[in-house]
C-alpha cells in the first residue's frame, strides 16, 4: 500500500516575506555606530595632537579622563541621534517592524558605543597622523563589516572565520539589535551577548585609557 505523501511547507519566523530591509537596516545601526564613533574619535584626537592644542590642555588642571570625556560626549549624542534617525527611516520608508523595547535598544546600544569609542581612543594613541588613524580605523572596519554577520550569516561562513568572529564586538551588537527589533526579545534572552560586550568594553577601555595616559605623559 503506498504511503501518503508529505506536504512540506517551510515557515520563516520574524520575516515571512523575506524582506532584505528587515535584515539589513537593524544591522546598519551597528555598522554606522562603529564607523562613526571609531573614525571620528580617533581622527579628532590625533588632529588635536597635530595642531598642538592637546599639549596646551595638558598643562591645565584638566585630567586625562576629563579631556577624553569632553572629546567623546558630542559623538555620543550624535550617535544616539543617528540611531533614532535610522530607526525612523527604516520604519517609515521600509516598513521595518520594531517589536521590542526602544529603551532597552538604546541602553544596550550605549554599551556597544562605549566599546567603539574606546577602540577609537586606542587607535588615536597609536597613530601619529590623521592618515594613520584613518588607515588603522579602516583596518578594523573591514573585518567588522564582513565577519560580524552584517552581510553574510555567520553560520554560513567557514569554521575558521566563525572562530575569528567571536573577537568582533559588532557580532554581539548585531544579534542584540536584530533580536530586539525583529523578535521583540527581552534582556534575559540577550544576557550572553550583553556579557560579551561588557567584557570587550572593559578590556578595550582599560587598554585605551592606559595607552592614552602614557601618550599624554
């Protein structure tokens, strides 16, 4: 007796129509944040050193931490504006649903932002000119774009590239933002990624602050 056939009907969760904008726009937030904060932080500090104004600030009572904060606060404010702008354009123009908490999204973006800013400060302590700062930043941006899962799913990469992707902070930022926007998940589901970003942030901030202080001295 012939067996009845099986009718396979695949179902795609969270993006049933396979809209590419649903996948790309949340990831674009992470890439823009990383590119903007890292590039402008590194080049602006190096520019101050080239012009000699940073030496004038050193002889004042301003502490290194206060100098760094004064430099990065404007970029933090602009970065949050960029996040809101991308979300608004994505929702209105491309119809990307925002299923999760906006406050949670902004809060976790701030953690990733600290890591990106620290990378920019660390690069500024290594570079002697703005061109060097730009090239060093570009060298970090390329792996971030291609190994974070922005263009290609990490699961589809060769195994050795998947291993390398674990040291790319944007990998965890992409998972967080896409999960909040598309899946509407809460903090309890994202604890692994949050802890990873906290570890990256602590390590990079320590390296950046130590190197920057030595550079000033």
